[in-house]
């Protein structure tokens, strides 16, 4: 019998566990929290009270790992969204032309999505979810991780495993475990954004024409928001402020802050809507990438996954999509056997993360309010992206290239393809 233990049962842990099905006889997924039977909230995932989007590539990967998942979610109330016929994107102050890609996505609250993934995973052979289980530390024998020590109901237990995966989020412990074992720790890349999210669910007083309105920050105003249809007639209002320019949580202050970035119809819709929840905040200090792929020594029997490896600036909505892509990559690595698994998986994950981190850095460093080194290439690319966004107001080719790139369906280099470049340089042809 082979055993794997996944530490953390949030989207990262659930997707890591999915990749293991068929390769390990028993897959135990532990979490400190009680795990709700349905789509409830829990302490370990406070970000779930804020707008969560799955990118276009993430939808593909989720359906790859859980066939039929997003269709089932729509049947259960999630909102199908045509990209971008149903979505209004205002990026760097430019409203993007509609009806561009023909692709579609879904919108649902994070608890609904996570609940559905958790339920599907629990039905797979060999999988067991164990809530109320606090991870204390690894068991290491002859340099190999052979299990993990946990505390359940105040009692310490050892879970033996051939593979242990740290999917405990930004606070993932693998880095400090390496340190305590006297092993090299991964270098960390960091982009400080000093951001606060402030969100609530509302019910609009009258039907709203778009299913999603997304307004990004602009130089001089590092704030933005999302107004997004969710299951069962609820809408998520999420406001964000970077570089210390944070949204207030009192009623009048919240609406006043919205006026800084939202178009008048959204301001009116939010002001007239019925609040369904309190305004909740979430602080996000910095994007953080741990370079496990660069380590020469790493104990066999251990992997790191999801936000524990890289936690992205959430305004770009990439974390769950990257976790789903890592899940596909881990399954592929396991198909090739388990020899040298950590090195092969970290290298594959690094290739997934590299372009996403680049997009993050590019977006953040376009704002003068964000402190960080801007190379000549970064400055030139950001001038190009600013022009592309302007052209995408009326040019469907430019808009499609941009949407498919930020949706991670294609690499960042795709916005430099000759057909796109020509339109951006020429200022784009008007689409009539
Ligand atoms: C405000 C905000 C908005 C976001 N919006 C988006 C978005 O729009 N789209 C998107 O794709 N991503 C978004 N993200 C990122 C996304 O939430 C994460 O990428 C995603 O949850 C995957 O993370 P994870 O599972 O690796 O870690 P986490 O979600 O942080 O989960 C860690 C898990 O580990 C458990 N745990 C921690 N310590 C222990 C312990 N000692 N013992 C046992 N269990 C433990 C916790 O209970 C939790 O279940 C957002 C993040 C934030 C903060």
C-alpha cells in the first residue's frame, strides 16, 4: 500500500490531491479547520469572502482534473460569462471593446467553488478528508520525509506517508522545516503592494446589464473594484486599494471610495442594492515567490504546492488557476514515475509560474506608487501594454490578445505577435 498525505484542504491541497489519484492507494488530505459539508466559510480561507475569479485557462484545467465540473456548477447556479460579451473591463482607464474572444467562463463565490471541488475529490478512490487536524511537523528518517506529525482533538498522531505535500498556503511550513533540518532554503522574490480588499455581497434592486464589471488601478489611483454576479441572485462588490490607499469599511466611506473608480451606473447599482453581508477586509502585504526549483538539495518524500510556493497579487486572479495548472503538471510528472519527483515537479511548476509572475510584476510596476526596480525592458513593455490597452478600446484583435494573455491561455509574448504589434503600433483600425 502506498500513502500520500496532503497538508491543507483549500483549493491548492484539493487540486494537489486530485493529481495523486491513481498513483497512491491512500490519499489523506488534512486541514486544521472543520470542513463544511456544503459551500460554507471557514477560518483558514478568509479570502473566500472576496471576489474570486477563475481565469480562462483555470476553467480548462479544472475541467481537465474534474471533468464536467464547471458545467455542473452552472447547473447548480454559477453564472456563465461570455468573454467579454458579458463582462465590462476597464483597464488602465480604457473600456475594452466587447464580444471578443468567444470563450466563456463561470462566476461563483469561492465557497461554492471550493465546496464543489472538495465534494468531487472526496468521491474519488482512496481519498479521505480529515478536518480538525493541525500539522505540527515532518517525520524525517535517513534524510527522507516519511510522514507528518499532527494534533487531532488535542492528541498528537503520526501519519506515515510515501509522499507529503505542503499546501498550507502562504504560511506553508516547508521552508522552516528545511531550515530546521539544516538544509538550504529557497530564495524568496517579493513585490510589496500593501493592499487591502474590502468586500460584501449585495442583491441589486433592479437587473444589472453586465455580469461582471472590473476596473483596474491606474497610475495616480492605485484602486479598483469588481462588481460580479454570483450564484442565487447575489452580487459581489469588492474594492481594492494598493500602496496604502485602502478602502474604508463604514457605509458612507465605502460608497465614497467606489466613486473614485466605478462608472456612474455601477455606483448607482451598488448604492441602491440590498446589503447581504457586512463589509469584510483582507490585508495582502506582498506577492511572494519561493524558488524551490532552484534548490540543489531537497528531501525526497516532500513537495510544496499552490500558494505555499507562490502567492500572487490577487487582483490578477491567478492563484487558483496556477494551482489547477500545477495539478495537471504533477499528474504528468507522476505518469513518468516517482524518481526525482521533487526536482521534476518544481521545474514544471517553475515554468508555469514564470510567465504569471512576469505578468504580476509588469502590472504592479506600471503603477508609480509601487516600489520596485524597473528595468529598461519593464518600462518599454509597460509603455507597449498601455498603448495596447488604449487600442483595445476599439480593436478586437488587440483586445482578444490581451484577454487571452491575462486569462493565461497564451504566454505574455503573444501580445507581441506581429499581427497584434502592427495594430498597436499603428494605433489600431477602427472596428465598425
Ligand atoms: C483577497 C484575495 C483574493 C483572491 N482572489 C483570487 C481570485 O480572484 N482568483 C484566484 O485564482 N485566486 C485568488 N486568490 C488566491 C487564492 O485564494 C489562492 O491561490 C488559493 O486559495 C490556493 O491557495 P492554497 O490552497 O495554496 O492556500 P490557502 O487557500 O491559503 O489554504 C491553506 C489551507 O491550509 C490550511 N492550514 C494552514 N495551516 C495549517 C496547519 N498548521 N495545519 C492544517 N491545516 C493548515 C488552512 O486551513 C487552509 O485550508 C485570492 C487571494 C486573496 C488573499
